[in-house]
C-alpha cells in the first residue's frame, strides 16, 4: 500500500500544505519517505464536526454491531502483513519479533473488546421497579446503564507503535463504548500510523458506518494536539507519554468552558522491594530477572523498574546485577528526543554526590547518545539520601535503575510513603515476608495500581482483571486503567431513565432481558429472563 503522507479525515485525505515532518530510522539514522504534513486547524474542526455527526448514529448501534467493526479492523490490520511490520521496525528500531508480537497484541485487544460488547454486560444495567403503593411517597421506576461520552481524541504513544497507538487499546475501548475516535499520530511513526489508519477507515467504509467515526491527524509541533483537546465537540481523551505532555493536555481538558475527562498515563518508576529472604535464597536469579526487566526494549517501557529497594545482605545481588548491566550492549532508542533525554538524565545523576555510579561510563553514554542509542546504567544510594533528594524519585526513561539500601523495615515503610503514584510495585520474598510486611502492602495499595509478588513489572496481560493505572503522576485518574476490560469505563458515563415506557427504553434495560446480559435487578445480580414483579 503506497504511503502518501496525508492525514485521514473521515473518508477523505488531508492537505499537503502543512508543516512537514518525516519519520526517522533510529538504527540507521536515516530519514524515511514520504514527507508528512501537519494537519491544519481547519482540518481539526472538520474531523471534530464529522465525529460529532457520526456519534448520533454510531453511539446508538448495538454492541453486536460495534463488535463486528472491531473484528473487521483486526482483520484489516492482519492483512497488512509484513508491510506493516517492516515499516514499524524502520520507524522505531524495535526488533522484528517484538513488532510481530505487538501486532498480535493489538488485534487481540480489538477482539477482546469485541467479545466484551458482544456479550453486553459491561453496560452495568440496573433496574429498580416502581412501587406505587410505597409510603409515604410512591417509588418511581428507575433504570440506568452506561452510555458513550461522544467523540474521543487518542494520542499515539512513542514506545508502542501498534498496541498503544492508532488501533491500540485506547482506540479499541473508545470504539467499543460507542465513541467516534480522532487519533493524533505520534511523530516517530507516521507511516505505521497511516497504514493502520487506512485499515480502520476501510473497515468503517465497508460496514457502512457514518463518515467521521474515525480520523487520523498529524502534528509537526503541538498546535494540533492543543486544538483537538480544546475543541468543544471532543468529549474525552486518552494519552500515553511524558509527564510534561500529559499534564499540559490535562490542563487544557480541565480548563475548557466544558471540562472533559482526560486519561493520561505518564511517568512511573515502578519500585521493586527485595526482602532479606529473597536475597538469601535466590540472589542470582533475582539479578538475572531484574537485568532482563531493566533492559527490555532498551528500558523504554512505562513499567520499567526504575528503583530497587533492598534490605539485608545485598552485596552479592548488586555485584551480579552490575556485572550483567556492564556487559549489556547499547541499543537504539525510539527517537532522538528520547535518546537525548536519557543521555542528559544519566549524566546528571552521575554528578550527584549522594549517589554511587556502579555502571555507566560517561564517554560510553555520550557516544551512544550521538548514535541515538542507550548504554545501561546502575546507581546506588542509601535511604537518607534518597528521601532527601527528590530528583532520585523521577523516572529516567531508558535502561537504568537505582539501588536504595534500606537498613530495615522502618526504612522500607518510609521509602514507600515517600513514593509518588506509580503503575506498579513489586515485592520479592516469601509468604512469611508478606505476612510480616502487611503494613508495607497497605502503603503500596495507596501508591500503585498493580502489586506483583516475585515477578517483574514489564509485561502487562490484557485480561478482565488487569489494572494498568495508578495515582498521579502515573496517570491523571487512578480510578481506572488503560489495559484490560475496565479501560472501556474511561469513555462511558451512567445515564438514568425514570418512568420510561418499555418501548422507549434501550434494549439493555427492558424488563424482558432478551439480550441475556447480567443485570442488577432489585439489588440482585441476575441474567435470566425477568418479568416485572407484582406489587
């Protein structure tokens, strides 16, 4: 499929007169064809208007019809074959196997949400029958369910050119809930975005969906992003990226004349607590596992373990980890901006007098930075220094971590209380350690969205129970998740219908449960056919 460098606005292509941007291959340091063009503010308005008009139809389609759309998108993405894989590899420098796996995750997410809305119980239907004889006042008939918000803007992520981008989890869950979607492609992989965007457009067209159910825009700077979030037709947003970018867009979303929900996944250091029993019994395997987690994808995962807290005899563990990291070859980073930020952050940390540099030679770091690559780095400090220096609490996006040596349980608790909000926290130890550190777990429950035991945080399962979220600054809203079934709740809101006639109710709320969904009827969860109770 030839790439044109144009945005997708409903069923038409955008202009070629905006500011130019080109993809960059981080591995070869070559710019890639074609030239892409930033969308104009007029095109932003056109995409938003089309999405607003499409919502009046798409938002009221049945879950089963929207499920057909999601499955058709998955088929279209798969049909792109190696063309999509090769372009994503060229634009990200991620390995071929990684991109193929990510494509698999992307289409699986689409089918996962298709299954959820096909079954239908996600709408949380609730029915309380009327009781006209109730005293002192009659009880009305009250029914409620979740309904879509309206047009949603989704921002592509740099580190997942497929799974968190054009047809990724944000888009899939927003479509599933019944919302049209406008995606702003990430500047790092515009060609990948165009290929997937055309797949979505074609899926929508083939199914006769209204024009505007999907659009894809480009931005050479920040103007389009700001305009999208501020547009009055946009009713919500999803973002995965930096804290600075997320908070800027969040402020726009919440300061509009009509504030909108904006779910931003931002920064996280994902603390790992290694307890004495783990150090005693499996120091070597811990070092190997942590090394793999820190360096996976050249450290460019939002779940990368950026701080490791140890207590007990950790000398062997730290030496083993240092040896593994020092032998790790530099790897290409996703783009020049990320590479430069990593180089600067590591260089700055090396100057800290309260930090010991175990792995990171300045010349090697600078040489890697010039090549858009990253060399692994390992630092050490003590509890007092870590607590006093908030710069050590910040995420460094890349293959590095810092060991914090804790003197005992009191230090562990003090460190945990000082942590910012994170996506994950991990505890390595025994079941006895968990019992002895129940107070640590209680603190971590207030700090993160997912607590792991004897594992490593990189790798997020797409399933019903997954929580990929956490308190600020991990996300802008800790009450939900960007991965798993609950992700759909970000783009829906409850609507109540009081004393409506049966004929005017949504099918999900009609007394005879012909859809067979699980509903809360009179305070009891049931799925079988129900008839109105006599009063």
